[in-house]
C-alpha cells in the first residue's frame, strides 16, 4: 500500500518543531509500524535527508521504549499493543497517518518523536521500592504465604511497562495510572505494607512536583494502555493516600 | 601466557564457602572512597550496581536506554531456575549443577556452575523480599513449572513476564540507591572504550546519546554487563539496540574473548515474513510441552499449502511427518533447543518448509486441545461430549496456559493459532560465548570484570531454559560483590582516579576520531545495508550447521564487507546531537570484526557440541547416526582469543576443562 505520513520533526529541545509530509510506497500489510518507519528512514538516508528519530528497542511489546502518538492515539489504533506490535494491516492503501510524540509538560521532546520520560524515574526513586538489602539474607520465599488472588492482582499491576501512554492519552497529562499501578503492586503484597504510608505520600508528592495533572476519571488511560492496566489501581492509590493522610 | 582460572582448591562443594571465608574485605569507611563503574543495567548489571551501592561503594551505572528498566532481560518470558526443591521431587544444588553442565554439553567450568547452583535458591528469597510477584498456588506458596531437558520442576515464574518482573525488582533496588546518591545513573549513555592505567581498568569513555558529548569517567574497577552479541546475525530475538561494542572494545584492549561460536538458536520463533523484517519474536519454549511439531510428508501437500490451495488442517495424521517424534522417540517434541532447531532446518533444507519463504514448520495444538477437552469433560461429568464441546473445554485450558503467547502470535501473523497450527522457525536467541573471565569474574585485564550473558562461563556450549535469568542475578547479587571486594581491598590507598591524564586523552582521541570519520565519510550505503549483508553471511555459513568450506568463505566475505563498510558507509547528521544512525554505525563496525572471529572460532572447533554443529563431526553409524559428535579428547577446552589486530590473526589460548565431579557422557535423546 501507499501512504502519506505527517510526522512531527523537531531538531532538538529548543527547536519549535513542525509537521512534515512524507510518502512511502509498497508497504506490506505484514510489516509492523516501526518497520514501516525503517523503510521511510532508509529512503531518507538514501536521498540525503535526515532520518526520523524515534525510541524503540525490544520490538516485542515489553520494554516500553516506543512511544508514538498515531492518528491521535497513543500506540495507534489497535488495542492492547505497543507501537512496535501495531501492524500495517490496521491501515489501508491511500491513508494519511499523523505521527506525533507523546505530549505532556513532564515529557519534553528531545528530538522528533523522542521524549524525555525521566520524570517517571524520579517518581520511582521517591518510593517505588521495598527497603530490603540484596544480601540474600532474607527469609525463605515461602515463609509468608500470599493468597493467590493477591499475588495475581499484584502481578496485573506490575505488568506496567512504563511507556507513558497513559500520560499522553490524558487531557490532564496525569500519571495516576502509572503511579497507581506501582503503589498497588506493593500495597497488595505483605512485603510492601511496612512502608506503605511513606511510599504513597512520597510518590504522589514527586508526581505533582513533576507537573503531571490530576485524574478526571475519563478512563482514556485504561483504554490506551498497551498492558490493559485497570483504573482500579488509581482507586487503590487514592485509598492508600487517604489512609496515609489520616495517619498523618 | 597460560590462562589461570583461579579456581579455589578443595572439594567442589566447599570451594565457594571457603573462598568467601578467606578473601580480603574492604572496611565500610574505605568503601566510601572507592568508585565502581557498571556498564549495562539488565539483570546482571542492575543487580550488581544495586548491591555494590548497598555495600557502600560509589557506583556509576550506564545504560543506552532511557531507563535501566528497559534492558533486554525484560523480554525473558518463561522463568528462572532455582534448586529450592519445594516440589519434593528430588532437586538439589548438585542436580541443578549436573543438569547445567550436561545441558552445556560439558564445555563449562565446573566450579563456576556449582557456585551458580549453590546461590540459586537465595535468588528466589531475595526477589520475593523485593516484591517480585511470582506465581503462587492456592495455598499461597510459590508455584513451579518444568522446563526442557530436565527431570524436576524447579522453574519459578511470573506469568509469561518473568524477566520483566525480575528486572523491575533489580531496578527498584537500584532506585533506592539512586535516591540515596550511592548510584549515579547515566541513562542514554553508551560506553565507547575502556581506559587502562598501568595495566588496570580505571575508567571508560562514554557518549551522551542526547547531546553527543564525549565524557570521561574514572573508577577503581569497571564491570561490563552488556549482554550478548546475537545481533551479529542482524535478525535475532535481541532488542534492536543490543550490541557487542563494550565487550568488543575491552577485547581490543586486552580481554580475551571466549568461545564466540557458541550461539543458541531457539526453535520456537515466529518465522520471517519478508526482507523488511527488523527482528524476530520468540515464543516461550514452554509451548513445546503441549504443541506437536510437523511438516507434510508429501511435497505435493507442501506446494498446495504454500500456494494456498490447501489448509494444514485438511491433512490427515498419516499425511503428517511429526519429525521430532519420529527421530527422537524418547524425548519427542521436548528435545533440547539445539536439537529441535537443527531438525527444523533439516526438514526445511529438504524443501518441506510450509510458508512462502520455505522456512517454517508447524507447531500444532490440536492434540493438546482434544486431550485437555476430554479430561475436562470427565472432570465436569459430561458424558459423550460433542466434538465442539470437547474443543471448547480444551481450548480454555490451552488459553489459560499460553493465552498471552497465542495473542502475540495472532497480532503478528494475523492467524488464529487455536484454529490453524502455528508456524515457527529457529532464530538466534542467546550467546553462550563471551568475554573470558576467571573464577572471580575478572577478565584478563586487571580490575575489569564481566558478568551475565556478556561473559562465557556458566552455560558451556548450550544454555538450558530459565537459566539465563538465574546466572545474571547470581553474578550481580551474590558473586561479584564478594570477588570484586577482594580486588578492591588492595586499592584503598589509591585515592580518586584523575581523568586529566594521557591515558584518558588517548582513549578519548581514538573515540572522537572514529565518530568524526563516520559523520564525514559521505559514503553511498546505509549502516543497515552492511548489517544485513553481515547477517546473511552469518546465518547461511555460520548458522545452525557449519562446515570448513563455508566457514573459510564466511571469514573472507565478512572481511570484504568490513572493508567496503569503511569505504562506503553513510551516516547522516552530525556528531553533536542525538543521532541513532551514528550509534548503529559504531555497533555494526564492531559486529563486522566479531563476526569474523566467530567464524574463526567455529572453524577451529572441529567437533559438534551444544549449539555448535560441525557437519564434519557426526556419528557415522548405530542408533545415533547423523547426530552431533563431541570430541572430548581434542576439544574439552575453552577457546580464549587474544586480539592481535585483524580478527583473523587472533591468537588462541586454551583453558583445559577438568571434570572431577561429573562423568562425561554423550547426550542422547533417542
């Protein structure tokens, strides 16, 4: 198929940036979206233009590196996939596809479609861990039985790949699905309860400091999340936060 | 110079304990004055960085991604082995040790493997304490699954995302230290050379991938944890950015590179669909527990299927060749990875491949769905269930076990694997070879360590499933923190290592000159053009089956591609900005050298062992006719190569392998 691409080009963080049109031809429906971008870049290199910079790495939907906003949706039109798993069969011959970076105050553009997500790192550093040393001198893994349901729910929250699609999809650029998932994983496990109060307070404080907005209960984040992280995690974080506030 | 593995004396089972009791330690006040650089933040590097920081060292960690959490350890699906014996099925450290040495076809170092097995149980405790949500059974206890090639159930897992969860555990431990200021994290940075002062590793040169700035970082020791070199094949299950640059640079500065030809080609990957393909996707080996692998018996059926005139489901049992069950009745579809991969290649080379490229075989779940369906019907008390009902019940079980993999296949191939059999083909997955290290995990350069997939030591010629995660975390959490302390205890009076010295000047100059060459070369061909050419040579001549003629050709061809690369490579953009093409150019330049050494090593090793199959070395008769033939008399050694300029001129050093606690046997799966 032949396609017209409208792609955000921005030389660096200080450049104003603009949409630029490109044409690609003979795109196979079996290609992944990023392979289509590879074809475009090869074409640009051969004609002496600068290729489009975009983040990607594992190309199997787990590293969370790829981050495009395609036709107004984070990771494009398919559900429960990252951009690297989006396939061209979702599009048809003659389509025009708009490709932008994830946009949020807390995700400044580095170049073209590459954004800076280190705000997520700082939120995790504020409390996204259990304070246990890695000496191996811990108790036996089976010493604390964990109900299967709790373990499974913690696992569901832990599948978050930290891509930032939730932020990009939210009209308030809220990171509450991301933070809620991490808070939930630890809140559901006995190992994480010890520090639950400080954890939720510190992580939420850092989230606010980074410039992420508040939740409006719209639910776009859940729909666009490539891993289907549930809104329940935001509710759980709010409960945890309330409990922590009451404790003072 | 003879290689000294520095393996401690004494009985195998006591070596690690007595080693720990006798090494020198660094007192806590002195640790504050010692810096350690860790390059790579996957399971090995991430766990090492966190642990070293906890101990009190000042750690600088480097990752090319925008976060340590994105390292490719994250893609491991199946699980992590540990000799916990929770199932009471007879597991022990010794059994795990034995299975690993045997699975590696007796080409690994006994003492290292035993240590790995000893610390394995502790890894699980550690990860549970960190909040890794391992699967639990209904009693709340940790669940296990079994994995290829072993007789016990010792694999711990977190859905199909074990690697991700373990990495997030190590990453959370890192975050705790980053918050304390004990780890300084350099995201989007790539190490481009190591700096040696008076023969010791004392720092690195790195490029900031956002600004293009070249930076100098000094330390008292340098740890390389940058993973394997599977992308030398262009197409592999590795991440796009996975590269051998750090490992290759240290090789050029004096670290020997061991057994490069030991590569694991994984049997259950999604086949290639066209020339545009950028990477291959692996599906967990656990699928072979229930899937049956086959191709049609008759060439007419093959053609009819390829041309779309026939569907594979129309073929009767008699028209199918379940070639693994036919060739290996004892193990059937559960033969080890190397055997399954070669058998698929054999059928496809004979013309029986079932897709347009001729490189695919079927993995069929029909029998499993029937079997589970009947079992469920009985459990639910349904007498004489209809075919549809049986199918529905069976499908639910298969979905519960492999649902995420089936969904992934469906998204990529656009076919429903519950209805038509999956198509699979082998792909490069893991590299057992790597930088040579001694028992301390130190390379042949003082103060330079190498851990995880990047080193060579534990898996011999073939790695067992669910052992990569185990090794990465063992090295990082429990082994390196001891061994590096012994070395650093001699460094407490050294003081901060300055970076304004001639050694740093020279290393930086070399790095800058190479970068400037790339951006100014204005050649006619893209980096990918050369990478694909290299990958094709590697796959065809240094792939699943190798012979003398092909390997000699490969060495000459790779050299020619390399020469053309340095003339004709075209890198757009500039050096002082984010420039992914420039990053790739440096990595491919290194692969073009590594590939030739790889072929040279394969040529030298005129035996078949593990993932390395030489067509000249097969059993000529008897039950094992046509199977791989190992040669313990002539090749029971580690081939460690010393850099001498051109890869073809590399000098071989042998570390003879001694097996005192295990009897060498032929692997038989018949």
